[in-house]
């Protein structure tokens, strides 16, 4: 839940009202020190946001960082459900999200009342829910998973236990295939990963025959079937850096290429194409709402601030804690999920 407080007086600076000569990075650094803030950024953020963050990671690592930090303020450069997880795990911290409208199509696809009915229709099922959902849906779930720990968590459930999976149908189908478990799956999709075109992907690979294809499991089967490696953002990044191959087609949000280029500057990365043959589809419009300017203003004004009512927080905390307890630790880089 985002508390969009309207400020007044000297604090009421808007993005347009910023002094154009201000050194944003220096001001962010000043506020970071003065407010004892930590800036967490997802791999899908603009490169300039990733570069000024204290930590860049996937959903799982970001939630672990948020749970462990001793900072007073968490500045979450990602989308709302990620910042909400930070607040649920670290309730005494001030958590700000640079743009209050930074949502997620998967979260939107799964409204709490509909999800409650879904659960009621399957009373004997355990509900495994992808972290890309609201605090309300988390509170109605048994265990939260991310794309990086879902298989390991499913493997810990008794074989005869029926499973409900929400809200991403492509990730659900992928998990069914890999784990060999039958699951009842919610029909949500990610508007970014669903736009990749198999036909254009095959054309791109024919033109770049040395390139390996790596894909996030939010992509449809038609894309995953061509992938040499499927995994979370963390896993894809490790794969391309550690692989002996030098060229890759990246079937996930394209801003992760920023980290790939930093870690392996000699390698070549092509964003996977959409139906028109361009890579423009590989931009998450929600992540793109966050900017350096809005990050600065969020730190200055301490808004938009994430607030989760305590009763809801405690209900959502349980399945998140189960996730953290059941997640394998990340040790050797090459083995990471
Ligand atoms: P990761 O957990 O792999 O970072 O994915 C988050 C996400 O939103 C993918 O679209
Ligand atoms: Fe949500 Fe898709 Fe954006 Fe990830 S890329 S935050 S799943 S809309």
C-alpha cells in the first residue's frame, strides 16, 4: 500500500521544480549519508539508477538485503510489490518508492477477492505464490516464491500435496515442467515477457549463429523452448558472465544488459525482439517510472512512502518467512539459481 502524502511549503518540490543545475548524484549521496539510507535497485532499472545504488539484485537478494539492513531508510528502486516486501520484512524502517505508480501487470492480474475465491475452490491445495503480487494476496498464500527459489521450494513439498500457483501462468507452466508436479495455475502474465516473438527470435539467432539464448521463466513456452539457459535475473546474469560463449540473446527486460556489459565488457548482448523485430518491447513501463530525480525527491521528502497496516503485514510476513527459510543459500556463483 503506498501512502502518497501531498507535501506543502518548502518540501513541496516537484520533479519539474528541481534546480536544473543541481548535481543529483551528489545530492543523493548527501541524503544517503544524512538519513542513513540504503538504495536498493532491481536489475530492470535504468543504468544510472543501478550505478548509484548500494546494492543491485533480483527479487530474492533484494528481499534478503531489506531484511538484513541496519539503515534507517530503504530507498527501493524497483516496483511496488518489491518495496512492500521490504516494509513487511523491515517494518521499523522508512521505505520509499520513487514513483508511487510503479506497479506490475502480474500484481494487477490477481486481485485479492478473486484470489480468495480461487483458494476457496481448492481447499486441499497448498498455495505457492510468486512474489510479484500485492501484500493482500501474500497474506492469503501459504508460501511465497521467486523465480530463483521456486523449484527448490516445490521439491521440499510432499509428492502427494496438490499445489495452486499464482499469478504467472508462464512461470507456473515452466515450474510444472521442471518439477514434474501437477499444479493448478492462475492465468496472469507479465506484459513485458509475453511480447517476445518466437519468429523474430529465430531470425535473430539465424543472423547471429554464435549467440546463445538466455530467458527468464516469465516468457512463454515458445520462447523458453529455444533457450540454452532459463533462470531468474540473477541466474541469467551469472550464466552469461561465467559461460565460455561470447554472444547472447537476452529474453528478459533489457536493462539487465547494463550489468552484463559491466561484468563482461568483451561480450556481445542482443535484446530479444518483439513482433515488429525491434527490442522495444523489452522495457518494463513500471520500472521505467523511477528516475534519478524522483529518487532524490523521494529521499528528500520521504514520500511516496510504503505503509502496510500491521494486521496485514503480520499475515503477509508468514509466507515470506517460509520462503526465506526454505530458500537454498547462494554460495558458489556458478551454482546460483
Ligand atoms: P527476478 O526475481 O528474476 O529478479 O524477477 C523479477 C521480475 O519482476 C521479473 O519480471
Ligand atoms: Fe512486473 Fe513484468 Fe515489470 Fe517484472 S517486468 S515488474 S513481472 S511487469
